[in-house]
C-alpha cells in the first residue's frame, strides 16, 4: 500500500480523508468511518464542537451550519487519533471554517465596493485585493503544514510537554500558567520546554529554507 497514494481510507489507525484518496468513500468505507468515529465518542465530541460553534456565531442555525462544514472537513482531510483528540480536531475545523467564512464575506464586500469604485481610477484594483486574500490563504496553509511538522517532531522526540503546549496553542491558549492549570503539569515544565521547542522550530525553518534553495537552483 502506498502512503502517498493510499488505496484504502485507513492507514493503520489513521483515517486519511477523501482528499488524499482522490475519490469519495465507498459504502463500505463510510460504514467503517462511522464505526471508527463512534469508538472515539463522536457524539460527545460533536456536543463540544457545536457548543464551540455557538460561542463563535451566537446563533444556533449558524452554529449547526458551521459544525456541518467542520464535519465535512473531517471527511475530506482525515484525522490521526495519535496526533490530536477527536474533540480538538473538530473544534480546530470549526475555527478554520469560521475564519474562511469571514474571508468569503470580506471578499464579497470588496467585490461590491470594486464595482462602485470604477469611477475612481486611483482606487486599488479589486483584482489586487483578491490576490492579497489568496496570499493570506496560502500563508495559512503553510502555517498548518508547519504545525503538523512541528507536532511530528515532538512526537518523534517523545516530547509530551511540547505536544501539550502545541494542542493548547492551536486553541489560542498561549500563557504557560494557563496551559499548566489546564494540563495539571508544573508551569516550570513549559518554561523548560521552550528551549527545546526553539530548537525544533529552527530545524524546521532551516529545512524549509533548504527546500526553497533547491527549487531556485532547479529553476536556473
């Protein structure tokens, strides 16, 4: 079985998602996914993700719509139970969908302004603003990829403290004292982990810079 081009929806205990499969799930895979999610208390995780969506939208219909889109992201992008809990995965997708929703609304508003601005030749072109939004989306994709690589490095190094730090950071909790309170660990553990984290980040950035350098050489 190829990891790059999986023929099954599951690689070990990881659900790979339809994006990597390059096709919809078969009926058998849909049943397997449903069973897989039930074993990880999908019902309980859904209650939490809906509550989180409601906190973001302050309206139940909007929260339910946001949750449905987050669940679809799970089907499309997959989930690794060894990397993040199901409830955190769903909440991350809810947060991401909310951000995308805001960007779509901003794009629509700017499109409307673009038509009204045609009489002002000095105004920035709407196309330029769209390009800027696309750049922001690309940067977000790079940030998600970096987070995944950083988590992989922590797991490989057996650095559970930094794994806990990363989980909370993804939820927007950055203060060591608050992470310590939530995790039950001594806050000193997170201060000590900062130096290790910096080394991992430095290696990650060095690897990225090396890859960029190779691409430039190939273009020459």
